[in-house]
């Protein structure tokens, strides 16, 4: 007899787990990227003001961290031409994109200096704030941590705003933009 509260192997035999998943080594970058892509995320644009003018970058690596103090994080790839500007920025603004802003997301995914054709204004910390987004978080740099081929950038929220009314966010899943449909 086992210890009270335990189930012995004779009562509940352990069976080999079967899975329809195909294993791969975590050093296989292409397979790992594909598996990471199975986790649908929201889409953001990060902006900052540089000596050369406004700069933007699309990122889906955004996460809230803490309410007290109010902290958020996002990650920038070391290979990005915009990495250093964002890793060194004293302030930046994180924009949560609306479902109809995939053009904006595509634009800032490929280049970040051209704000032509997009409505924006200087936010309370000096970073550009894009119009039409669902929410904006104006941050000061709290910390930057090395993380493999990325830098994790932590911001302390100094000012926040949310668009009123209804509106779905822009989502990214398996290389595609979309929206959430409740069941």
C-alpha cells in the first residue's frame, strides 16, 4: 500500500505519452521560428525621437510586467538597423494597433524614418504618438538587458492613453495579420 493520498503504479499505470508533434532541435532556427509563430500576439509600433527625426519599429514582442511601478517590455533584434537607437533611447512610446492598421505595421516593419502619410504628434515625453491606435504608453527607459540575439527593453510608463469605445486589436499569427473573433 502506498502512503495515504498517493496512487500506486498498480492503480494508475504510467503510459508512454503519444504526441502528433514532430520534435526538432532548438538549434534549428527555422523550425524554432515556425514554432514561436504558433503563438499569436498583438502588434505594436514603438516610436522615439532621435537627432535625425522620428523613428518607428513594429514589434510583437510586447508584454506588461508590473502595475507598481508601471513597467512594460519589448524586444529589439540586434541585427536591426534601428536596434541601437531604441536601446539607447531615453524615452519611447508603445502603440497598441487597431485591427485596421496593418498598413502601418507593414510600413514600420520594413523601415522606420518615413512618417509621411501617417498622422502623429509629439507625445508628453517627446516621442511621436501615432493617431488611431487603441492605446499608447509613453515610457522612460528603465533597463535594457542582453537576451541572445535581441535586447529586452524595459520601460517605465510615465503617461498612458486608451481610445474609447469598441475596437479589436491587430493580431499576428503564423506570419499573418488578423483579429480575434470570440466564440
